[in-house]
C-alpha cells in the first residue's frame, strides 16, 4: 500500500518535471537540427551555432542584455542594501510607508510599470536610450533586493549592532564589520534575483529602450521570421545557467560542510 | 541608530521619481484628452467611457480575466499535489527538486515560449488552448514553490499531534495541512493570476495575431496607434481590477482563517 | 570610595508613557550595584541611558566628573553584557573577544595575549576557535563577559545576563560573576528582577518600581528594614498586615498590641507591619501570641511552608440535598432523560439573566439514547415566576422524551461582612450521589452547584472563595442533607518551620519585638 503510494507520487513528480523540461529539451534538440524546420529533425549539424556567432544583431542583443543586467544588478544591490539597513532602523510608520510604495512595482503588472516609466521619460523630455533602459532596470530591481534583505535584517538581534558600538566601533564600522557580514547571503540572493529579473525582462525594456537597442527578449519578439539560431542561443543560456546554479550549490554545500568540520576540531 | 536611517534618504527620493511619479503620469494621461508626447491638461473621462461603451474591449477584458483564472486554477490543481509530494521527500531530494524547478525559471521566458510555439505546431489546437498551455507552463513552478515553502515550514509535530488525536491521513490533510498552507496558495495566486492577466507576450507568440488580451490592447494603443491617453486608461482599469481581485482573495483568506 | 557615576533627575518616556520619573542615583568605584525591580520598572531603560543607547528626555548623566550626555556609545568607557548576549554570529569565540581591541587597532600579539587572559578568566581556555552559535547558554554568557572586559572598561553593565540560563547554571554563574568582579575590581551595574540574585551578589541594591527608586541599601538593610510594603513584598517572603502605631515601640494589630523596636511614627499613624515567615515560631496553641488553624502545608526541602489562618474570612453555609435521581425512560424511542430539582434566586429571575440554557445546566438536565450517546435538549417549558415559591420545569428532546422537576424560587440571602467589606451568597441545592462521586474537583463543583460567589461591597469586584468546608466523604456519599460552608480568605500568615504539621491542626504562633518591622504606608499604595 505504502509502496504503491510512493510509486504514484514519484510518478506524478516525474510527469511534472517532464512537462517543465519538455520545451527546453525540444530547443536543445532542434538547435542541432540540420534544417530550418521546427517540427522535423532532419540530421545533426552545428550550423545554427555558426550562424549565431555571425549574426551581428543577435550578438549585440546578448551584449546589451549582459551589460544592462550587470550595471543594474550592481547599482540596485548597493542601493537596496543601504536602503534596507537604513529602513530597519527607521520609525515603524516611515518604514511601512516606504515599503508599501516599494512594493508597488512588485505588485503592479510589468506593463503598467513599463508604460509609467515611458511616460515619465517622455514627459521629462528624456530621449529613450540605453541610459533610460538601465534606469528602468535599476528601478524595478531595487524593490526585489530590499524585499530579499528586509526579513534577514529583521531576524538580526537588535543588540548586536549596539554591542558593536558598545565595544568602540563607530556606526560605519558596525555596519561593515557586523551587520553586512551577517546579511550577506541575503544580499547575494537579492543580487541574483536582480540579475535574473533584468536578464529575462522583456516588457519594461520594450517600452523604455531607445531605438536600435535590443536585448535578447526584444530580439526574439521582433523576429520577422523564425531564426533557428535562437535555439542555439537558448541552448547556450541553458548550459550557462545550469553550470552556474550547480556551481553555486556545490560551493554552498561545501562551505557548510567545512564549517561543520571546523566545529568538530 | 538614527544615523543609520539617513542611509535610506536617497532611495526615498528615488521612489518619488521612479515609482510614484510614473503612476501619477498614467493617471494624468488617462484623465486627459489626446495629445501625444505632451500633456494637454484637458480633463475628461472619455477614455474610460470609450472602453466601457465598446463591446470588443469588454470581451477582451473578460477573456483576459477568464484565461488568468483558468491558469490560476490549473496551477493550483496541478501544483498542490506536486508540492505535497515534494514536501514528503527526504531533505536532500527536496533541495534537488526545488533546484530542478527553479532552473527553468532562469531561462528567458520568450525563448521558452518560442519553444512551445515549435512544439504546438505539431498539434491542431485552438489559440486559446495554446495560450493556456503556455501560461500554465510559465507559472506552474511559482505556484509549486510557494505551496511547497508553506508546507515544509509546518511543524511536523502538528501531524503527529493530529494522528495522536485520532485523525487519519485524509482528515489530517483536510483539517491541518490544507488550512495551514492557505497562505502559500494565496501568495501563489498573487504570483500567477497577476502576471497572467496582464501578459501580452504569451498570447502574441502562441495565440497568433488575432488572439488579443488586455495586455496586447495596451501595447497596440501605445506602440501601434499611439493613443497614450486611451492606453493609460486601459492599464488603469486593469490595475484596478487586479488590485480589487487581490484584495478579495486576501479577504477570503482572512475569513477562511477566522472560521 | 570615589563617586564614579551620577544620575541627576533622569526623566524618560516612550510614546507618552513615563518610564523614568526623575531618577537620582550615585554609583561609586568598585561597587557591585544591582538595579532590582519587576519588568517595566525602568531599570533596563536607566542602564541603556548609561550605555548611550537611549537619550533621556531630561536630566544629566555624569561620568567621572564629566557630563556624558552627548558622548556616543562607542566613545564611552563603559561596556555592556547584553540580555541575549548579542554575540556576533559570524565570528568565532576568539574574534568576538578581540573585536573591541581590533577596532582600537591593537597589535595582534597584544590581542592574543589579552584574549587568552580573558579566556582563562572566564574558564574557557581552548575555546577560541569555536563557533559562538554552537556554545551552551552558560558558555555564550562567559564569552559576552570576556568580550566586554577585555576592553578594560571602568564600568561593566549587565542587563539580566543570567535570565536565559537554567537554575543550576544561574547559581554557578552568580558565584562566577562575583568572583570576576572581585578579581578585576571594577564597578558592575547589574539589572535583574530576581531578588535572590540581587541579595547574593550585590554590595548595594537599588529597588525600583514604576520609574522611581523605592530604596537604596545593602542587601541586609533591604531585607531587614525595607522602606515600605512594596520593597518588603519584592524582597523575600513576607506577611504584611495593616496596624496602628500606638506610640513609639508599640503597635496595634487586630485589637491587640505588640511590642516592637520601631519609633518615630506619628501617634496613631496607620502603618504596615512586616513579619518574615521564618521569624514566626510554631508553638502549642495556648503558648502562642496568636492562634490559628493550619490551612495548607508545602514541603520546601529544608523546611515546611505553612499557611496559618488566625481569623476566618466571611462565610455562608448552605444545605446540600443528596437524593437519588429518577431517570425517565421513553420506551418507544429508547431515550432516557434525567434532571435535578433546583433552587434559584428570585433576583436573578427578575433581571432576566437566566436563559433556558442556564436552567439546563443548573438542573444538570441530560438525555441519552440506548447506546449512551448524548442527545440535545431542544425544549424547556416552565411556569416559573420571580416570586418565592415552588414551580415546575419540563425539559424535553426532539422525540418528546421529557422530564419535569421542581424549581424552588427563594429570596437571595447574602452574608454581608462590613468589617472586611465582603459579601457572600450561595443557594441550597439538590444533587445525586453519582454526580458527587463522579466529580473530579469537588470544591469547584460544589461552588458551581451552590452558585456560590463573593464580592467586594465597595466596588462589586469579585472576591475568590478560598475555602469550601464540608463534612462528608465524596467517594461514599449517601442520601441526606449536608452542610456546606463557603468562605473567603481570612487573616493568613505564611510560616516557615521545620515542625511537621498537617492541614487542620490548631497551632499557636510566637514572635518577639525584634521580629516585627514597622513601615510607613506607601503614598501610592495600590
């Protein structure tokens, strides 16, 4: 009876995983297809990879995606961390008011955030460009960084910062030597979220980027005819993401193992 | 301690410019007459009246709400058992499953949707069905992870206590696990329903040109037609509907918990 | 001794609530000073003001002759041991202790030397590399102390540092802390709500209450000569009774005069009289200064703690009618139903306070089927009027299984005791032997059945009925009428004695003039 249940539940989970990985497997498979077809696999070839590296617009979209993601991640992580720490020491009324407004872009549909920013830029007579694109990305990433750090800050013992001051640390030293070292996992995960939000974004970029500036999503969206090189690009992204996630997991598990070892000594 | 609070001053200025001001801009455009790129300050409610007077717009709105609702319900029905089964696995397997579920979330949504377009070419389905599959595909992992988090946070002693008090597995599920996982379901709904209503990439790529949801409507009025005032009004209407439905969900949740 | 710290008229409030009402306090070099009081009395607030984590609204703090009101915490030569230790979880034991020295840019060789000295001072040699989050509570405590002391502060502040430890560890750490204080020879300011901790460790105790200082003194002074009833109650066990000072060295309590050693009171001043439980001696009734009955005995290890009642409280006696009850059978449906006759107070009827539900519970009416499952009573009909007399009430189920019992409506009878300001009432009642035998808490059930209640005559607040006297064996009750007496608490003394006594014993209590202490009534005695 118990075995049967287990069989059922793992069977179901496998089905769910199959569903989730189906398009990814499909893309990977057809990235090696010999022909342009998306329905028939005619033979193995690497021609779409070659095509991709020769396609200037495609390469440029990768470049813009990475550039925007890196800049917006760095800026939003710094601003978000500093703000979250400041807010955690603010009066409750102010804190909840700021967090409420901060939540707006998270709760709002992307398209509303996007047209809002576009209207703002246009009304302020700012030409849509790479700069407006980066500003838009920073502004929708910071809320996520703050949301990821706030709970961790709330868990911190209030007395710990006071203990640092008590032992002679200036407020800045208390920040760098005591508070930030304790919340850095949350900062890291905030940065990771910010990066993936920016990397994947389509809607907000679509409305706020200047003419001729396309990221990967915009490139895919604006394709007139299907270009199988996109499959190659997807495969590449899948490989990179998998490698990074696996590495992060290995490192974090190794770190916790080492910590355990240290304690046993 | 007060000196720390000063660190959040710059961001308060930032949200005034980049969060509050854009919202006000939408409101302003929605309440004024045509006049692109420059505001006209001629106040009017015509934009809203126009939306509600035209049956096509209303049917688009209803279609968007319907498909978002269908997506949400399907995600709960498919996701809940998965979350429950995952929570019953050993800790190591749980981490692995969560990792496997999150991994595809990192891959560009447009690319995944394009892949579905390829797959669905092999089948003869109506547009709406294709869109629904695409939506469930994109949002299911969010639902599973939200519900799983709320189940795995529960104290296992609760289940033992329920058994001790004479409840069998089904009763324990119905009376203990399910009510306690409601917050997880609610946050799952937030993560699914909300973007599903406003989505315009999935319907555009999977539904073909003739399948229009409210998000596409906004895109059309901003990009193609260039009627920003009307486009702003549509997005305001959509935002209000979403806020209202979220409020309703939370209220239902609160009532359920009081009972 | 040199004055080190001076609090001058410190006032502090949070959100309009005054937490410190103008505190003045001097603290000297090398003292172990304890701020003692219940939570919310302002002791921690005072400590945090000294540490620099809070700013007072009014007043000045002088440290070593200098006003330090505007000195930030990190520039004060004061270190703190926090309530929950506040160790840095990302640093190991050694790095936690070295934190303050590294801030001051001390050389690593000197740091190593000092940290190791501290580790041995707190008995944690060899623990340097340990993760602080994995230490036991006592060990974390020691690290917190070492981390503060390594900076060689002039004053160490300790905010309930032992609160999170278990009893045995707490005792050990108390000795340890005292030893460390004597070894390093600096001022310790210690905050606690634990009076025993305060008595064992301090050179000086500051008793605080509601933002004010009640008394400052050595542990001996505080214990033997508390300034008022509040301090006496807070420190140690105490019996406090109200008396009148007849003249110097003579106090009157409950119409009797006792010699004492206290003087300087106004003639006929109303005073609080303190007798510590250990100062009362149990003797034979005829030898005692007071006589009474032992109400309870608790074994405390070395001694027994007796509660001796020297004067009974306000009481009311009622009749309990034990009758075997007749179940009513309903042959057709297989249902059974039962209920008792009952008494009810006409005033309760007039006020309309009684519902059908109340009647069901007073009559203990219940119905059940042949498989012993409870059935609800859906109908209650009666001809009861709010006039004394005998009436009928009928309870029935859905299937018309019914029972009729008698209701005796009576005028309420109170006993009003003007001297103690207490009123008490209770009603006669009917009950079955089964119900008495099944009772799991007979005194509580008797109170419920008799609707016994007591109240303060002045403000109508409810007063606890502490005593239910009866003269039957609940396990072997037979039909008949029994007297039950309900009483409030009388004058009860707590006595610590090694003499074994049993509840119900008549005893005498003796004490001499040295054993009583007279205190002024507190101005705001609650």
